[in-house]
């Protein structure tokens, strides 16, 4: 019934949109188009499907029909299509044959629906019999001329029997007990007896109950012509738990070939004998509600106390500074080789780590990686990873390595390569972009300024140490945008003190 309503709804919707619909009627003979010579004819169908549909004209009077749907092939020949003819041949005890012709109400103007889907139609008809093989064939009209290949599409469909969820509503199946639910229960009373309970049907008056265990069979006959709950006891000679129970009805329409129902033998539930009343238990039962009430009150007080303690700890924890949980700021420091590594670079690095929560990247500490990657690749990688890039400059007279440095690691003579010019040339393009300029900072010691060769650094923010130490700290701590604004404001204003 639902399929029929959906088909009607689709038909009405297509009519509202002005799309072609179908009008179907019986046509058992040849189509008139067979007698006419056609220069061009439409192609065959793209798909053809068949399923069952249940309709009802009155209560308990169901008709099982075929719901045949087809999809038109999306090509230019669809403009020539006038109709589709469907023929059904049934083969069972006798052969049946019927055809319908479905005319399209309008000529097709497009290969697909305006909505974009393929042209799909369906027809509900052709009564279906039980366990029957059907051959469904369909072809478009006008069909091919005589002595030419006629494109068509066909499918086979075998209808199920009365056990099918749709076919069981067929009148013949209902009379054979397809809707009858005997609700079989079978339990082992003792070693020699099995009790079987089931609901009889008004369709018949005789039933056979079989119990089968391996090759042994025990049975009993039941006679009842009304619908009621019936019980029968069957004597057995072997272990019967887990045996199969078969209920065979004898109805007039199916005789000895009616639908059999099955069950399984289980142990009968034990009957529990109630104990005599105990006076002590009666007294305890009188106090039990009061004890439960007191226990409930105590539990609620305990839960409330735990909640207050948890809330107090939460408020206490949230009031403490959380700057220790904030992520470190990655800072890449590049400097000319003439700056003393021990007296200037190391002191500046210590200042960044201790006062500004910085993770410092120095080429002096990553010589092995530079050797593996090459200086250009290493600088490019570190620039991407760093939150800030600092060009460290200094007055030559004050920061050059003196005799106290000797020739230890960190002196200019120990540097194998000066990466400062290379870094300046690699990063120079960013200095002309407002998008990337914020990433670069110039830090000078003792009034030093960028040399003429590095005049492009004048556009970067410049800080003089130690005069601008507090401003540099604020600039670095507020650099990253990965934390919330509230947390960084707290850091920028309270977590960093001047050197």
C-alpha cells in the first residue's frame, strides 16, 4: 500500500512540475507502431526492477501485486520515446501471459529530469501467485523496424511462499495458517515426561505434536476446534532436554502440508516454596525504612561535604598564577662572528631564558645539524619554527673577545662560518612585508646601530640593553598568539620583571 501511495505522490508531483507522466492500460497484441516504418527509434531501457507490493481493498482481503520500476537511458533518442510496453509471463502449474502499455503524457525535452536525476517510472499491477517463476520483459515504443534488432530488457522473478513477510497476507496463506502464532513452550517435567503448551487455531481441529531427539521420535495428538491455550504431556524414554518440538496442524486448505511450527525443550522452572514468617524478621522489617532513611541522609551530607572541599580546592588553584603552564617562546638569535660568544651572546641568552620564558636557538649549539642540513636549510627551518628572530648587534669596542677569552670555544677564531650575513640575506625579503615584519627584532648593546651593509634592519623594532630590557620582555612575552588573550595579558603585566 505504501508503494502505491508513493507512486501516486510521484505522479502528482511530476504533473505539478509539468514533467512527463505515464498512463498505463492493457495491450496484449502487437503495438500499432509495428506496422509503421520509422527512420529513428529510441534506445532500450537502462534498468528494470521488480518487487512485491501489498494492497488491500477491504479488511483481511489483501492483494499481492508486482511493483515494476524502470529507468530510461539518458541519450538523445529519448526525444523519440512515446511509450514503454511491459509483458509478464508466469510459469507454474499453468502458464499466464499479460501485457500493459504505459504511454508518456508529454514528449521528453531533456535526457534527465530538471532536478538532475534520471527519468524513473513505476507501475503496480500483475497479480502474484505463490512460488511462481515470472519472466518480465520491457521495450520502448516506437520499437525497431521489422528485420532489425529490437532493443529490450528482461528480468526473472520468483515469488516466495507463505513464509514471506508479504506473501503471508495472501488469502490462501492466511487459510493455511500463515498469521497463526501458536507460541509453543515445551519443558521437561522429569526424566520421562515433557509438557508442551501452545495456542490452537479456529482454522482446524486436529494437531500432532512431535518431539525429536536424534533418531528417536515421540508424539501426541491434540483435538481442539477453538482458539485457546492447550497443554499436552508426552512420555519420553531418553534425555529430552534440547530436543526439537514440531507442531503439525491439519487445516482444510492445506491438509497434511500445512506450515509447521517449531520449539525447543527446556527444563521446567522450579516452584519456590515460601518460608514461614519469622518474628525477628518482622521486627527488622519495621526498622528497615528508618535505617534506610538515616543512611540516605548521611550519604547526602558526605557528598555535599566532598563537593565543598572540591570547590574550595578549585577556587584556590584558580587563584594561583598559571604562568608556569604557558608554553615557551622560541627565539632564533643571529649575531656577527666578531661578537664575543661568552661575554655577550651567552649573557643575552641567559637573560632571555631566565626573564622572558624563551627557548633560544643558536647556531653555536647546533653545529652538527648545520653540517647535516647545510646552513641555508638550517636557517630556513629555524625561521619557520621560531616565534621571533633577533638580530643581535653590539659596539665592537666593548664586545670583541679580548685576551681573557683565549682561544677557547666561543672565540671568533673558533667559528667556522659567519651565518649573520647569510641570515640577513635570507630574511631580508620579509623585512619589506608588513605581514612578516613583526617577527623580527634588533637588539643592540651599548648604543650600537646596524651598519650600512645591514641598513634594511632599520625598519625592525630596536631595543637597547639594558635600557629597554622591560620593553623587550613585554614584546617577547606577547609574541605568540597560541594562548588566550587573558593569560598573555597576565604574563605581560605581572610575570616578567626587568633585569
